[in-house]
C-alpha cells in the first residue's frame, strides 16, 4: 500500500491501545460493527451495576429516574440538543421501530427509503407498509457513488404528494457513505413528508447538531463511536413531534410525556445508558474533534491505499467517508451475501483479522473502520493477505 508517507500522522493515537480490552492478537478493523467499549467505560458501568445491586428497590425507584435524566442531559449536550427532547433506547433499530409503530400510516400512502438502508430498518418499513396497505418506495443508490448530488436527484424524482414518511441514513452501514441529511430533509419536507434519520453510525464519528438537521426524528447508537457499552442508543424528537410518539413496550408512563414513557418500559439493565456520559468523556479524552478528524483521515488514507494496491475503486468520493470507508474487492467469482460471510469468517479464523465484507450491486465491498487503536500497519496487513489469494480463500 502506497501510504507510508502518511504514517507519522496516525502514530500518536496508537498509544491508546492499552485503553481497550481488545485481544492484541487480533487486527480489529470493524469498530463500526458493534463498537468496542474502553476499559474505563466498562469500569464505570460496573460501578453503576454494583450500586444497583446494593439496594435494587432504592436504586430503581429513587436513584434511577434522576440519574437517567442526568445522563440524557449529558448526551443531549454533546449532540446540540435539549435534554427533554432525548430518550434512551436499546439501539437505533429499536428507535426506528418506535417511530414507525407510532406513525399514522394509511392505505395508499408511500414511505420512501434508500436502497442503502440497513436491512433491519428496511424490513421494519416493509412490515409497517404491509400492515397499513401503504407502498414502500425504494430509491436505488448504486456503488460506486459518483457524487452526493446523485442521491439528492434520485430522491427528488421519487418524492410525491403521497409520500408521508422518508427514511434517510446519516452514515449508511454497508456502504459507509455519509449523506447530506439536512438537504435531504429539506427536499422531503418540501414534498410534505415527515423525516426519520437513522444515525446509527454518526454520533461520535462526526460532529452533530441534531436540531440543525431539521428532521422530525433522529435515532442513533452510542455504543459504537461514542464508546458507551453495547445496548445504548437514543431517540431524539423536537417538542412538537413527541406527543404521539410511544415506546414499543407501553408501561406506567403512558400519557405522562415523552421522557416518562421511554425512561421506564419495565425492569431492565439501565447501566449502559447510565454509562453513556463516561463514554462521551472517554471520547473527549481521546481527542474529541481531533479524534474524529484523525479517524476519518486514517480511514480515507487506508482505503485509498488499498484501492490503489488492488487496482480497484472506492465506493464513493473520499470526502463522503468519515471513520469508515469501502473498497471494492477485485475477486473473481460470485459476489453473493453468503460469500461475503465466508470471506469474513476466513479472514477472522485464518488470519485473525476482523473486518466487514458486504455484497452490494453485484460486487463484494470491503468496509474498514478506523478508531484510536488502529494504525496504518493494520490495513497494510489486510492488504497483503487479500493481495495474495490462497487456495483456502472462499
């Protein structure tokens, strides 16, 4: 990979590797998959868990309500939002489902979604439309993407007077493309549609100001790039969109307001949400904005180097990627989902490399992630393994 000249730009952060519980024998290039929780955040979660067990009744009834709102305030502050407009959910998919199940869709309505959408979100939208007798309109977005304007033009041609809801990814999962969601939201609103943003990958990977986007709802994960423990996501809605929004599990707070309904849906482990401020603090300690800029530069540099070494191509212009990027794998043979899974398994078991491979538009695309524990040597190792196919490669 022709990236050695940039090596010094990324070396400093690798000193943080000891802050993570990762197996040192693994080359871990899939932070975007499930995140990795730093040791300090895991320690904070264990403190919350221990406190909850010392007096479960006291914790659940007297400590938890205020602590949960305090944690929501910290998260909201990092996202440019008001604390009363943000609630915790288990993950972005749960937040999407809460919005969809609360949305008054009717027969003949249309829901617009991009082909880039996360499969779980696509299935949830299909289910909602089938129940209501509505139509799901999928906007095809092919890889490689020539320019962001291609997506906006495609969306504009498929919005109609029947479009009641539009769902856009902020950073799409399989393609890693960062979308201009503020502009897409404006287009949808001009057509009279409400807008839901799936921001599963955005918080902590890029800087956010949720109200400035202008969407009606925004869901995101905190357990990926904002370093919270797994099982920690959020749902944001401005005040005028909260009244008819309900959690999937209705409980004692029904009718008492947005935060009251979502803060208590039954007994569960709240420690991931309560540890979200520790994750945000850890992100800041690693550099905050500097970390986000460094990770984006590393992902783009590594992806560009891999594409050049393989005589391949990126999935879009470099500026459309943040801390994840995709490169087409120049492998002969079928480009199926099953082969993508087999390649991931082969890299993990035969070479101790964890990375994502997805089948998109008849090609296999490798998605790399960049986090503080990565350096260019990680991607060089990956490049060397895939540049020299062996007989046991799927």
